[in-house]
């Protein structure tokens, strides 16, 4: 990346932050229906500015605590945490990423994507959404992350959590009782929160 390209990305980050700050001043909170809040993370990734990305993500988490984000955003967050040496937090975020889209890691590692017969809670938890991922385990700058992630997803604990999560969503596909569905969704939420 040339210095001019880097300068342009940093200017875009600055403009987005300024726009979000203006919305907060104007509305007393954030009215970011355009989703601008997600974009800077991708720019920090392109800049390989993981510390800057981590600072931004702390701000994001403070100002949007209930915002789960999209699977690719969560994946970026996982990479940034890992690159900043926060492997415990990165492992939790990796599981959250899996729960947002169970196919993303297979796409990243260029493994076959086999659809799972489960309730797709949103339009981002489908095999086709994984195609939006722009990273690959083959990228040299992500080599250490790729080894770490592969080791993580092969652990018994991670696999068990994934299987539990998928089992809940398989049951949700056929469960029609409102209270039973609520209980299953609570189980899924607790599984993510205790990762």
C-alpha cells in the first residue's frame, strides 16, 4: 500500500468518526442505520493497524454494547484481538463469529461448505454469506493467525460448543412452541456469553 492510499484510508476513518460524532450530538445518540460504524474496522485491517483497530473496537463496544455485528465484522474483530496478543478474547470472539455464520471458517480455510439443516436465524447465517469473506488462510500476513485459529477450532471444547450451538438451531427449525423456542434461544445466548 502506498503512503497516499494509506492516507486516504485514514481520512475515511476520520470522516466516519466525525459523522458518527455529529449524529450523536444531533440526536443524543447514534442513528447509524447506514452501518457506518462497521466500516473503519475493515480499513484498519487493510492498514495492518491492529492497535488502531483495537482502540476503535473498544469505542464501538462502549457505544454499541448490544450490537452483535455481522459475521465478517466479528471475524475482523477476532483477527485484531489475536494480532494484539489478546488470544483469550480472540477465542471468545471466534466462537461468536462461528455462531453468527457457521460456514465462515470453512470459507477462510478453503474447505468444502456443507449446508447444515438448521434454523437460519438471520440472512447472514447462510452458506452464501460466507462468500463475502475477503480473507484467506493463504495470506502470508495472516499465517500465525491461521495456525492459531485452526488449532482453536480443532479443540474439544470449541467443537463441543459448536455442536451444542448447531443442535439448538436444529431443534429451533422444528420447534413451534413459543416458550420452548424462547428457552432454546436463551440457551444459545448463554452458550455465546460463557465462551
